[in-house]
């Protein structure tokens, strides 16, 4: 095969305050008295189930379906909790949504080569705005949640990493810290927005497609990691809707662009998996299913990213891309810049509160670990710190979301005060 295609869906739903409790925004919507909001929530819930449901359906019919996924840790926890309390026992077009985590567990065990989960941040934090000391905590908390829900073997198969909002930290020292943390967490590869490439704006259309269709090595001082780039939306716009024929046309174009290379092209369109009519209602029945039934294995193949890297770029047990890549000094995101998370006085005020909270927590943590070791109250405070770093609390730039973050910070500070009083 001269090209391999695999779609990537990113899934997240933040926690909000309802009746003085932190609950999933999905629960709030499902229980809403607003019929439109409640209906949208049902469609979202089905969207979270769709990857497992369609992979199972296609595999049972004899088709080798493949998909890349990342679900935030708070979303995975919420889906498990909502199923346990029967909140997901809702119907969409005559079909019950039900226990999504249970279905995923079944599919991951039966068809482990069809779904590849990538690790991500527990609370969907924006790394360029998040205290560096918390980066590792975000990843470790996500891994603990994933292991608890799907088991050790499923976690061992997690090799890649999705940066929430595809937020790439700027400046060499921060980028080095990120790569170092990923190395320590035994992450094999990192997924990035193409806009992060140095001199991206000066690249020709063909140069951009060539870069996006192959792995590269990102070296920052003494640390390095293979990187894969998201297929740009002006090539395949998965979020807005791309008919099967158009996807196939673009894959053929990638094959032509890549014809001088001795390795096949890898095409990875990525988008939110539950955002908008296309992803909630159309992507799986109108694009995913017909692609794997009628084209994959004939015109082009499909491999998950880790399968592709190990098949074509592995040497002596390690992934060895054949080219190096440099990134922009200021970093990047899925929209290119950082303005939706770092611009504006209210956003900056929130970020300062989070950084102050993080500093206070880590000072307390060091003292308590030395004195009494790990305790449940400390874990609870740590979790609240991570939740306070949720990107949604600043992204929307409206008071409702700022208040969700501030109330979480307030509770975290209260927990820290209680710990100080009790143990120090």
C-alpha cells in the first residue's frame, strides 16, 4: 500500500458546579428542562459510544476498521459514573446509549488492534497555560483513570500523546520539559498541529502535505521524541464533513505528492468527536463505515499510528524517523496561536490564580509527604488542582465558565488550608 489512513477523534466534557457538586456538563445537559439541550446531550452521549459501536459492528462483519481516540480523564470518569447511576439509559432514535465504558472494554479486549487510545491530560488542561510542575501529574492521573477502567494490558498499549487543544508550549526550555516528561512517562510519540512547524507560513502546499504525511524526530537539547502531524483541515476537513469520495481523492493526492519517497504516506485527519451535527450524526454512517467497507484494503490501507510507526520506522526496537523537525519558537495550537487561552485580562487573572494554587499545593505536598506520606486528603486536593486547570474555564471567555474554575480553585484552597491545619 502506498498510503494508510486513520481518523482521530478527540473527546472531552468538562466538570461544572451543579447544586454545590462537581458534575459532568453532560449530566447537567441530560437532566436539563430545556428539550433542545437535553436532546443535544443524548446525541453527544451517542457520539462518545460511536467509535466502539461502529468498530464492533464492522469487525463482526469482517472489515478491519481502525481509529485513533483520546478521551480526557474527567470524561472517562464521568461516563463510568453516569452509567453506574443509569443516567446514560437514554434512547436516541430507538437505541439505548447505556454503559459506554463497558462496551469499550469489550471491544478493546476482543479487537485490540482496531482502537488505539492516546494518553492525554486528565482534565484537558492547556499545556502552555498550565504550571510545568503539573504536566506530569496531569498525565499520571489520566493513566490511573484509564488503567482503573480498562486494565493494565490496555494501558500498556497506550503509546502516543494528544496535547489538549493541540497546545504546544513555546520556547526551548518549556518544550524540552514537555519532551522530558513524555520520555519519563514512556510515551513513544507525540501528535502535533502542522501549524507548529517552524516557518510553516513559508511552506508550499505540497511541502505541508509531505511533512504531514510522515513521522519526524523532534530534538530539544538532550531529549527527543517522534512526532506525527495532524492532516490539515484544508486537505481533509473531518469536522466540517468530508464525503467519502473527497477523502479518497485527497488520499490519492497524498500518494502522488509522496511518490518520490520509499515509505508510504500516513494520513491522520483529527477533530472533536462530539462537536456539531457532522460528528454527532454523520461521520460514522456516512464516512467511516463506507470507507472501511468499500475502499480500505483496496485503494489504500489503514493502520493505527503505532502500528504504522513500528511497521515502517522501527529499527532495533526503537522508532527512528528519517527526518528531524523544528518547531516555532512561540509554540502553536489547533488555531495556530494561544490567544483563546492566554489573551485578555480575565483569562490572565484565572491563570494567575491557578499558578498560585499550584505553588501552594506543591509546598504543602512536599511537607506532608515527608511527614506522613501519601494520604487520601492530599489526593483529593491534587485532583481539585488538576480540575482547576481545565482549558474550558478560560477558553470560552465568559463569566459562567470563569466561575466554574474559580469555585474549583476556592474549594482546592479550602482543602489545602484544612490539610495545613491538621498535619503541619
